[in-house]
């Protein structure tokens, strides 16, 4: 503590003479549909490499399209239901992807990368992480990112108001109250995207119960209605109702939240290290990299979680359609993913689940900081919905918006409804 659909349509249609001068009849059109914008993150790197491949490969045409992240799961499900699943697509790498695996719809990427001779491009730790998301059934997604989550903070604001880096949630909440009373927004949260709210619930829960808490919920060893989860939800609801998460939190999208932090409008920002791409961008980062600090999720009194445990994820992962895989797709994959790790690191300072052969000498300080945190992490934790069914995931997100804005909607209501949905999905 996390970030691609490519549709490849192989066509052999007839063209008019005029069209034939522009596009050969055997043209392979690679349509890339991503929840990222084409100019950001993994989408930017893949798009650039794809266009380079197009420039040197006759008959290949690359196009890009975008879908809102909140609509991604539904879009993929509809495409899967109509047997029109894209060749390359981003998706949630927990239980939603398992449904596609069980229907034999997605490609085993460990086998494919081995056949293509590029399996060594993948970081073994990232591979094991993604296999664990798929209940050990295999590698069916690519780790375009490799992230930890925690709290980013504005050092100048902390210094101005005499705030030390919080070691406990009590200290975090006291700092929030001090900032709020001084007219400073403590946090910015992209409530419009929903999942950033449940990330805060998860952050509290893993410090109270330990890094494996959501796995225990998935196995049925623990209920979401347990006292500690109620405490976690109560804490986040209080933060929302007191205004700590910002005004009109559910109208704030991810881009707006990032900009607010990088423009110095808020003191803290809970987010994954995938946002290094924005922090390292001088055009976006108006407070400067020296003004940004990072601290691990604070401890909860009496809890079993530790500061060297982090929510870890591979971002919004990428999968391939098994039915649409061809030799041409394989050649395209080989070109793009042999270079992906180095390009992402050199161009954006992104830490990915791909090996980097040439580490830049001018690696941004914040990227170095995150790499050190990853190297020293003792244990990784799942995010809140990692093992939820699609329906449970959507319920968790939608009701989280209600939770932080409506005091009449209680934490036990939220958790009871969610636990009942989990039971229905078993």
C-alpha cells in the first residue's frame, strides 16, 4: 500500500482502393483501452513502446482508448460474457480475475513468457504476489507496478504547525484536529473513486489485527462485524464527518486529489507508491520533492501490526485473453515487455514488477526512498477488497461513500451488509 485494457482485433477485411493505399488488408489493429490516461503511468510506457513497434512493423496499427476506473470491472465482465474479451486488459487481480481464470478465459503468463524467452524480465517476488492473489493457481496478470502504501505528508506544513510524524493512530488524529482547527485540510481523499476510502479502513484494521487480517476474513476465520473492524470503520467515519478528509469528499477524483497534495493544499495523502510518477513530475509537483515525506501506517494501541508491514500490491494489473492470443500478439508482447521495466524506471521513476537492468544514476530521491522501504518490509498485507467477490467489492465501495458523509449510516450497518454479501458469494 495499487492502476490497462488492450483490444487486439485481427481483421482481414476487404478495403476500397483508396483505403488500401493507407492500410494493408492484413493490418492488425491493437486497441489499448486503459483506466489510466495515455500520458500517465504504465499506459504511457506501453503506448510509447507500442508506437515504436508500430513504426518498425508493417501491418501493425496502435490505437488508444480510455475507461473510467469505476467502470472497468463492469466493462470487462460484459466483454467476457459476450465472448469478446480484449487481448490485453487491466482488471482487479483478486477474486474478479479468478472468475475469468476458472472460465479458462485468460492466458497463463508464466508459460507464455517462458515460451517467449522473457520470463526473466519478471521480478520473482512480484510473480509470487500475483500468484497468491490467484489462490496459487498460476500467473494470470502482469505486475506493471510494484507498490507499498502509506501516508505521504507535506514536511513544510508539519514543521509550520509543530507536528511530528505520527507513530500511532491517536497521534495521527490529534495532528488532524490541530491542522483542522488551524484552517488546514488534514487529508485529501479521492472519494469519487471510492476505493481510497476503504483503504483507510484497511490501514487501521491491519495495524489492529496484523497484516494477514483480510486473508483470515476470506477463509472465514474472522467476521467483518468483529469489534476491531467496527472500531476501524468508526474511526474513518469520524474522520469524514469531522471534515478531516476534505469538503465534498465524494466529488473529488484521483487527479484532483493528487493535484491538491502537490499544490500544498493539504497536509497528508494516503496513497500507494504508484503516485511517484506524479511526485517526480516537476510540472505537477509544485511543492517540490524535498517537501514530501512518507510514513508507515501508524500503530493501533494493543494491536499486533508493526511499522515494517505494508499493504503491498502490483497496482492495476494486466491480463491477456487466452482465446485471442496469436503468434503476432506474442511478438508484440516480447517487444514491449522486454523493455518495460527499464523504460518505466528511467522515464517515470516507477518501481515495477519487472527487472531493471540499467538503474539510472539520477534516480529521484522519493523513488529511492520507496525502494528502501520495499527492501526492508517484513510482511505484505492485502488491500481491503482483494479477496472480495465483484458484488462485495462494489458494495464496499458504494457504501463507503455513504459512510463518510452520513452519520445516520452506522459502521455496524456497513459491515453487516458487507459480511452478508461475502457469505452469499462463497
